[in-house]
C-alpha cells in the first residue's frame, strides 16, 4: 500500500513538472511572439481622421432672399450647387451705371484718337503757312523799303528842280522890275516855279505814303513772326493730343476695372458651393442681413481625408515615409490600410498657443508626441462613411 502511494506521488510529481514546463514554455513563446510583433509594429490610439473643412463666407454684404432647401446641417451638396442668393438690387444699378460710363469713355477714346491726325495735320499746315507768310512779309517789306528810297530820290530831284526854278523866278522878278525883260518871260519863270513846288509837294506826299507802307510792312512781318512762333509749338500740340489719348485710355482701364468689380459683386450675390461635401454649422436664413466675411456654413468633403496619428518620439526611430499602416476605425470596428505620407516637423507642444517653459528649474521630462500623416489607400472600403474627427488606432509596420 505504501509502495502504491509512493508510485502515485512520483507520477503526480512528474505531471506537475511537465505542466509547469509547458506553461513556462508557453509564456516564453508568447513573450517571443509579442516581442516579434511589437518590434515589427509601432502603435498608437492617439489618432483621428482628419480632412478639409471649407468655411463658406459671404463675399459681399446683402440681404438673403433665398436659401436652397437642400442646404441644412448633415445634408450633402455637390460642388457648384447654389446655396443661397442675396438681393441683386443692391448691385445691379452700379453695373448699369458703370456700363454707361464705360461706353462714354470708349467714345471719348475714339474721339481722342481721331483728333490726333487732325491736330497733327493742322499744326503742320499752320507751321508751313506761317513760314510762307514770313517769306511773303519780308518780300513786302523789301518792296516797301525800295519804294521809300525811290520816293526819297524823287523828292530830292523835285526839290532841286524847285530850288532852281525859284532862283530863276527871283532873278527874272528883278529884271522885270528894272524893265530889262518882258512880263511874259517873268510869267513863264513863275509858272515853272509853281510847277516845281507842286512836284515837291507831290513827292513829299509820295514819300510819306512810302514810309507808311514800310511801317505797315514791318508790322505785318512782326505779326507773321508771332504767328510762326505760335505755330512752332506744333510738336508740343501733337504730343498733347497723344497724351490726351493715353489719359483717356487710362480712364477706360479704370472704368473697365470698376465694371469688372461691380459685375463680380453681382455674381457674388449667388453663394455657390466650391466643393462637394456635407454641410455643418449652417447659419443662414432668408431675410437675414449678412456682411462681407460672415460665416454662413461649413462644407466638409468626404472624398479627401487622411489620418493624423500622434506617436511618441521614442517610436519614430524606425519609422519612415511609405511604410504600410493598419488603421482600426472605432466607429465601425473595421481595419483599413494606409501609408505613412509624412512626419510632422515639430512636436505637438511646439504648436501649442502657450509653449512649455522649462527654464524654471522644475523641469519634468515628458515623452513628446509627433504627428504623423497617414494617407488612406484608394481601395479602402467605400461603404465606410469616414468623417473628420473619428477616433482610430494606427499600427505602422516598421519591418
């Protein structure tokens, strides 16, 4: 009996040792598997889906006259959908007024362009005419001066003849008084003296007229010279007309810019979705008065999303761009694939509004986290409605 108990004890001891050995081996194997897995992957549950959030703002001020019935929180809208309309009466009159100003400025520009060749031809013609008139006036003055000299010579000749005739008359007068000659001979000398006196008077009048003609010719020449001086500004006159064209052309550009701006404001009375996506934070209703820059709603596209996973700095030593990633979506309890797209340029604390101050002497070392951007593979399950802000877990295969 004692021997049977001894044999049973030995058998139990062997089974216990075997069980312990198996358990230890299982623990060692599990540890090795965990080590292999943990050394080939880095994980974090500090991750979420991210995407673009497009704020829709009013470009201009105005009164909302219509809101699209499909525009509401959680509703999907396609890109190009008219979300709402503002009252156009605030902007259409400005467009009409500026359109009229533009047409008037175009007409002014055409008139200014037509005026350039006319001004150029007129100015050049006036200059040529003034030069020709100068030549003519100088010739008239020369002729008048020649006439003056001729009149002076005739006066000298007439004066000499008169002086000789008067001397003969006086001499004959003495002879007739002494009865040495007849009275008829004296009368002949008297007539000659009177005739030469009349010739002197006529020559004097002719000389005065010649001098007047010289004076008039000089005045005419001076006037023609003044005209030539005025006509000599032809290049400046032509340049002024061309500058006028440039000025009106500048006014035309201003009018065109003002009209484009007014038309742009008129187009902005229609608020259009720039992208397709889900509407959130709708803040617009019919009859509402909005100002430029007012936030009306947000649109979140669902076709361009990614994951931002915050890994500990100690996990990045073996991580690189292009490594595959398994992403577990908490919402659907599903796993999808992705790829490391980029690694952040700084830790999250560096992006904080209030950066940590470590110069106080109370420094406590804290493992920092760095954001890693993960691009979802295009063949991800399209049935999953992945939205920005959803929590996920990311596991990067580093080996």
